C-alpha cells in the first residue's frame, strides 16, 4: 500500500471522455439512487436539487449511491463532477467512489464547513477508516449557501480532487489534493453523503452529477511514474 501525502499537480483531464451517467434532477425525482434509511430525509426540492437533510437529536447521516449499472459502475476508473450547496449548521459533505455495498469499503472526499479543510479517506468498512495524508486547508473558506463544484476521480491507485466556485467551465487545471492508495481498485459505485457531529441538524443540496471515464492524458512515466517511484 502506498500513500502520496502532499502534492499539487497540474494535469488536464484527458481527451474523449465517455459519460457513464448523469443526473441534474430536472425530472423532479431521484430515481436510480439507493437511499440508506438512517432517519435522514431525501427529496428533490422545488429548486430541482437533490436535498438530504436531518433535524433531530440522534447522531445520523444521509447516504445515497448510484452507478451506471445501478449498484456498480461499469469501469473502475472514473471521474465524478457535482455541485453542492450546504446550509448551517452542516459540518461535513462527502462523495464516495468505488463504494462497495457488501463491505462498506470506499474512498471518500470530505469538505468540512466548520474548519474549512478537505481530506481524502479510505473506508475499509463502515466502522473502519484511514486518513490518506493530512487534511488540506481551503484558503477561500467554505461558505454556507454558496454553490461549489467538486470533482473527485480515481485512476488505478490515483485519487485526486478539485473544488471551485462559479461556473462548471472553465474548470481549474490544478488538482488540489492527490493521494495514492492501492487497496481498492474495484469498480464500486459513487455515493453522496452528509453528516454532522457537533449538531445533529444538517441540510445539503446536490445537483448536476456527471460521471465520466478517465483517459490517462498526461499520466505518463515522466510525470506520475516519477512521482510514484519516489514512494
């Protein structure tokens, strides 16, 4: 197992990506998404965004998954783009990739709206997780009721993500967090997630989910090969 702990890499997404599936919830429903019943509420609201919320005193979370094959993706290498809006006092929003329902294993990117940090975590089960390197500070600060675009992708043992405001395009070229971990290279599926620790109340809206294949692009020996050989 290898972990790449701190890198910012300039690399294009590649060419000729294929859309595996997408959902902008404009049909007013979240058909195809498997919702984990934890006490949270799931609905497509009047703004046609997928809303995940909970109001109460128990510790609970919202979790919903999907893939182009229903319970799995048809490829193990894919890139997930989505838009998210969080409302106070929500603490964490997350996106899981290569999620396996049978084991609870996955890789997750979390945005912490209380501390303005983001981090990539490996889940070996629902109850066992490992932080892949240190969390990274989002210098602009995460603001409630502000739409953020997030891209999180996996290619072989490479995990990388970027976060930005404004329009979906042009997309920033810099990958803001890059980690390497070879424990899980299964297809799995993607999952949207929301949770809180200090206060149990939370509300998050997801929109414009697009999953595409990943084309290597500049992932050649002179770049990623050299980086990985150092670990």
